């Protein structure tokens, strides 16, 4: 028996087998594309929840009694004093241990400032329940604002008179607002700076005499204060 296969039939068989192969790709199908997601951005230096630090700076305080108080005192004693005789103007160096509780957003802040003036020292506690800051991880910066109350006791420096040397001689109260900035050069360590203003301050001091020809001098009243400080914080 003789079999004959035409050329046209052979071409048709080959084409059919090619179409039946599972791995064959159609000419009209688009080529597969490969996509890659961008690498995640670095998180930046993180900020801790609990911070302890210390700042160094200086503060300027100005207190004066109301003129009506001075006039009433003069009428009662027969003196001829004026308000400037009782005015307190003092610039002091400060060292301030600090406590920070809370991260970005609202947080709690406590300061323990110690100041050193020419004739006295002060030991204070600052409570700041109203604080808000935003941490910027890409820049490792934490700007913030704070509002609170600062109270201090005043102690005289060493004098020639043991009765007035190193004694508690007065007290101060301040309503304080401040703006600050923390920069994190490395994880857990921040460089900090703060500028504060006390729009209201009040207090009285009984300053000891300079020498045996002087007498205890009363100074104080109401006024304002401002301060600036720089430091380190472990946060």
C-alpha cells in the first residue's frame, strides 16, 4: 500500500503541533514585565520616652514693689523711701537638671534650677504640665513649647555675720513659658537649648549686710524674668 503526503498537509501538521506545545508563546501576547518596589526610607534617629539631662545658662530677674505699697510704708514709718530703694535686679548663672516624660506630642517636664547670684543662691522646682512638641525623625529634631510654674527659695552666701551667713532669706514664684529644641546627633543623646520668659514673677528677699556698717536690706516685689540655657539630655 502506498501513502502519499502532500507538501501542504505536512506544513499544516507542523503548525498544529507548535500550537499545542504548552510553553509556546503567542506573537500577540505582550512580554512579561518585572517591577521592583522602592527601598524603604531610613527611619532616622528615634526619640525615647524618658529623658534625663542638665542645662547651663543664665537668668535675669527684675522685681520692684508697687508705688502704693511704698507710699503706705512711708506714711506709717515717716520714711521718705521710693520704689527703687527696694528694687531687685539680679543676673545669675544657672545649672538646671531636667526630667522629660513622654515622646512626641504632649509630655510632662520637671526642672530643678539652681542659680548663683553675687549675694545669694536660689534652689527651685519647675513643674510644667502643659508641653507639646513634634519629633522630626528625618532631621532628628524635636522643637517644643512649655508652660508651667517655678518656685524657689533664696539662700544668702557666706558673709562676715554668722547670723545671716548661708541662711534662707526669701522666696520667689514665677509663671514661666519657654521654647526649646532638642537635636539628636546619635541615638539616645540630645543636644538641648531653651529660652524662657516669666511674664509674672514675685518674691521678697531680706539681704544680709555687706559689712558691720550695713544693715539687712529688704528687696523684692513684682516683675518679670527671662533665661537662656544649653545642655545635654539622655532621651
